[in-house]
C-alpha cells in the first residue's frame, strides 16, 4: 500500500488532539523520555488493493473515573466521520481514502483496572486513485 495513504491515515487519527499509534506499537516513552500517558488512540493498518474496502479497528484509551473524557473524544470522531463517510485526499492530489462507519461503529470495551476506559471503533476504508 502506498506509504502516502498510511501517512494520511496517521494524520487523520492524530487530528483529535491526542497521540495516535499503530496497534501494539505504543512506545513506552515519549520524545522527552516521559512515560506515555492516556488518552491516546491505537489503530490498525489494514489496506488492500486500490478500490478495495478494508475493515480497520481503532481504540480510544483514557484513564478517568468517569466516561466523560472518553465520550468527548469519541464524539469528535463520530462527528468527523458522517454517515456516508469522509474523504481524505492525498497531499499530491493523486487519490485518497474514503473513511466510512463500520458496524457496529462504536462499542465500549470492558477494561481493568476500572479507571481505564476504552471505546472500540470500526471503520471501513477504501483507497482510490484519481
């Protein structure tokens, strides 16, 4: 898959005001040597041939005694992917990615310890060339 598409998806998942990492790739420390703290997003990178629809999973992670912070972030994602999808254009204008809601779109995950909250999000992506 085109590395530009991967960069585009990383930029999209990083656009919600918190860090985003590929699944199972959360670094133990940030660029300043501090432990990575929640909230953050983890996402899958499943991409097939151009024009093929792929299912990708995203998880929003927060640490709080309430679901408020998790709900705030998930509301931003909900609004950013309207029914029918959102088109993301490659920087060189040669194509893009259509990001659509999967089914179920969002679901709360059981987590331990109880102050960790997580929401699992399904999206369908379709890359295309102009």
